[in-house]
C-alpha cells in the first residue's frame, strides 16, 4: 500500500513540478515532497536537461542530485534521458 501510494503521488509531483521550478526553489520542494516518501519507494525526478537555462547548461539536475547525496540518498541517471534521475534510500 505504501509503495503504490508513494509511487502514484511522487510520479505525479516529480513529473509536473520539478521540470517547471527555478533552481532556487528546487531544494525546498525536494525536501517537502520527495524526501518524506523515500523510505518506501524510489522516485524518478524529472528536471529537464537544461534547455531553458542560461547557456543551455543544466543547473537543476546536478543541484538536486548533490543535495540528495548530501542527505545520504542514492542517485542514478535514467539511461537515455538526460533530464531525469532516480533517487532512492540506501536502506
């Protein structure tokens, strides 16, 4: 039940929010929306590949990956998708 509920909520949130927020807001949203469900599920975070960033250099994905790792979570790139990564608990 927890895994199904977390997957449903997070897939919706991550696909729709993180690809549309500014880097300055991203860490707070990650802490609020993703961190609480990580004990029961992995979350695919959609950030975009940086096409709308200055110089088209990704800012959001590396920032969130660094933050997640600093919190002790594991991050994996999604093969074939430069604008997404999966974050999961080490447990």
